[in-house]
């Protein structure tokens, strides 16, 4: 009986550990749901920029804004940098917003919002400052004026296809401004990525490596190499456009494959390390999982049967002892009445043999 209680206690202990692990996992998952969100900001020189950092799920964790020089601007609602142009807009557990007035070109750069979890999580916001220059010209009779505006700003590949709008307002336009639009066409070097047709290449099977390259102008046909040299087996390794088709993989195909893409702006490349797996070894890797499950089931069944056997034996032994005590004095009785009298007499004698300690 004691053994059974111990087994039950162990069972509940294991359940408690599992529940504790599940709770810890859920807590960790909730912590991973906390993440600061920011947006890039564009402002004209001399204007005011609003930097906003939001957190959807926050368990009272502090937020911080820092400038491109990694100087802390605000820590929650506390100002850290002595700059009269920087002011607090809103501070709460879910948002930290600040404003930078009279923005200059030196303020341009990447600002960081930090959420002080374990580990610290960050989000970047790029502040773009537009340098707008005005030029006013007038004719000789001073009746006609020409105003021109020049916009200087830094661009990257994400600005490709963005529309820039110039709007002119004047009293002679009858409240209908003149608008001119220019779509930006940004040229940039290629970005390259190799995508395999299967995550676990197996011996005897085909493999297709796709070289995904993006750039403007469009990259020229890509160049495939292996281990720094040409492809060793052109009959089995066929290049079709941006794809490298390898027929009937074998162990000699192991190595580092490189894809290079080039356009008029520059060149970029990506690498893929090929490891050909033995299909028999991969099939055998799934065996231990089933064996482990089967072993656990066998242990549980064995423990259950042992518990039932020990419990039954314990109950049977106590029942036999009870019958023996009841039958004392009745073994040599000639009839049932005498057996009952003898049994009662033994109980009386048992009462008489009691000892008292003072």
C-alpha cells in the first residue's frame, strides 16, 4: 500500500512538472509577443518630425528612444539628452512618442526604439530630411516672377517606383493647384538568394537549385560554380536560365555551390552547401522515435500491472488474517454452538489479558 502511494505521488509530481513547463512555455511565448513597432519618417528641413514607438503587448516594460549616435533621447517619460528641440509627445506602457523640431540635415539617420525585455528588443526608424531650395527670379519690368524649388534627398532600392509630387498654389489658379508628378527609377545592385527544391537532398534523386536575383537593371544570366571552379559534370549538372538541375545525386556532388548575378551597377552572389543524404540513413532516423514511444507504453503497462498485483495481494493477505482471528478457539469445537462460545470466550480472555501502565 505504501508502494502504491509512492507511485501515485511520483505520478502527480511528474504531472506538476509538465504543467509547470507548459506554464513557463506560455509565459515565454507571451514575452516573445512583445515587440516595438516603428515607422520611417520624412520631413522637410526646418520642420518637425514625430517619432512614434508602439508595443501592442507590454507587461510594464520600459521604452527608450536613441538617436543615430546611440545617445538616449527619452527613457519612458524621462528626458536624457539636453536638446530643447526634442520634446515628449506621449509616454505610456504601450507608446513612446517624441518630437524633433527645427530639423536639420545633421538629424538624418537611423533612430532606435528599445524595449527592455530579456533580451532587449529593438526597432529602427529612419529619419529622412528633405533639403528644399527655393529660387525666385523676376523679369525686367518686374511683372512676372519665376519660382523654382529643388529637392535633394538620399534614396535606396526601396524608393524605386515611388512618386514625388510637386504642388504649386497661387491666387490666380482659382483654388485649383497645379500638380506635377515624377516616378523615381532607382538603379541598384542585385540581391541574390539560392532556393533548393528539397530541404533534404537524397542520393539517387534529382535536385534543382534556383538562383533568385533581383536588381535594376535586370541582372544578366547568372553564373554557377562549385567549390570555386566550374561545374565538374556538365552532363548531370544542367544550367537552365537561373536554375541548376542536378540529376541523380551522389556523394561526389557534396560541396559549396555559388551563384553570381551582375548588372551595370554591380555584382552580388550567394552560396549553398550541398550535403547528399543516404536515403536508408534518413529512413532509419525515424525508427528511434517509434521505439521510444513503444518503450514508454510498455513501462506504463508494466507499472500498472504490478500495482494491481501488489494491491490484490495486500487485500487478500489482510482478509485471511481477519478470518483466522475470528476462527480462533473454534477449530476443536464439536458443533457450531460450542464454536461460538469458544470464540466469545477467547474475546473475554483477550479483554482479561489487558495490561495497564500508570
